C-alpha cells in the first residue's frame, strides 16, 4: 500500500461556534464548506489551510468527553508547520491563547510549542517540515 499524505483530520467540537472561531480567526484556516445536518442536529464544516482541505470540524449534541493529557491513548497532538515559532507564539499571546514554553526536541534539535484548544488536547507549532513524535 502506498500512502501519499494525510488527507484530513476529523475533530468533534464541544462548542462548535467557539471552535470554528478559533480555527478561522486564531489559526487562519478558511471555511471551504459548512453544512448543517438537521437529522443529526450537527454541523460538518470543511476547513482549509492555504487552500488545502485539512480539517473536518463536527458538532454533535452532548459528545462524550475525552481524556486531555497528551500521553493518553489516541491522537496525541496535531502539528502545524510555521515559518517562525517566536512570531507564532507572539500571535497566540496577542489572541489570549495559553501555551507552554517553547521547547527543543532532544533528538532532533527542533523547536516546538504546545497549546490547547476546545477540541484537541494538544496542538503544536514546529518550524521544520519533518515532525517526529516520541
């Protein structure tokens, strides 16, 4: 089997309006399609980064909560490449988004930072296109 790339990540929002605002106004993703599915009382919104569809944002009534620690089973984090981590962190600060201190990976020497959202327990900015998770 030959995989070409990750096509998209599906995220279920606990607060759809706040999550949509975060991904569009804070991170700068754009809405490619937003559909309300009345039979499910649910939104399905396709979000794009630089024109490429990357996130499917869902809402459901009363979704179950997940463990939020990054070492829990399942999705550990979602990483976005940025040109300058320091500038990205300053922008998070200006928008009131809390984050950890910038760290350096002991194996790769690459700098990265974690921050939390309503929908994903950890998001990560990294400068290098190669992301290695431990």
